[in-house]
């Protein structure tokens, strides 16, 4: 197993640990959970960096990376919903998009196509990571009707929707080719 693939597996294994820490609904749990989440999110950067630098990207690696990202974000958001740290609606927008994109990528892959991540997808992931860490730490007083982390989570939800558009277009393109 290559280092990038191993980093994806590590990110997957860290997800339930982060979730359990969040579910303790304690300051210590949130702090340790946030620290582990940051480490897990950093492995997302590292696996792509090493795969490109060493030219060892594989289909398995791309699948592991994407799956690990979605599990980390979705699992942590579900735990944050359970302890009332995120808007259910913002989290559901993010989770629904992640599931939809994973499904569309799978359908496109079956047809032998690959949808490469876009700059919007990378921006989305980074804003999601920041919003999730802020939700765990909740360091600031409310800014108007929402806490800072809630504002950032809504920005993440909007970016999540916008970044999904490229996948919808790729999916439509593949469906048109298959129908011909």
C-alpha cells in the first residue's frame, strides 16, 4: 500500500474517534476532537501532495481519498448535529451533496470516466474543515443571530452546492453518451 493510500485509510480510521470525542459533548472532547480533526484534514492535503509528487496516483487512491473525505466530514457533522453544535439544515445540505456526488462519481466511473476534483471542490472542502473545527471550538460570542462557526457553516453549505454543479454536468455528459 502506498503512503497516500495509507493516509486515506488513517483518515477513515480517525473518523469514529473524532465522532466519539464530539459526542462526549465536553470541552475536553471538543478540543481533542478538533485537534484530531485538523490532523485528519491535513492528511487530505498530504495524500494528494505525495500522490502527485511521486506520480503514484491510482484509481484506488482516488476512491480512498474521496471516501475518506466524505466519511470524515459526514461523520463529524452527524456527531455535531447530535450535540446541537451545527444547524441541521446546513449539515444536511452538505451531507446530501456529499452522498449525491459520491453516487454520481460511481455512475460515471462505471462508464469508464473520471471526474477530477475542481478548484471549487477544494475550496468547499477547506471551508467545511474550518467550519467544523470552529463548531467544535466555538470560541466566539454570537455575531448577530449566529455564532461565527454557524456563519462559516452556511458559507460551506453554499459552496458545497456550487461545487456539486461540475459533477452534475459531468454526469449529464456521460448519460448523453450512453444513451446514444
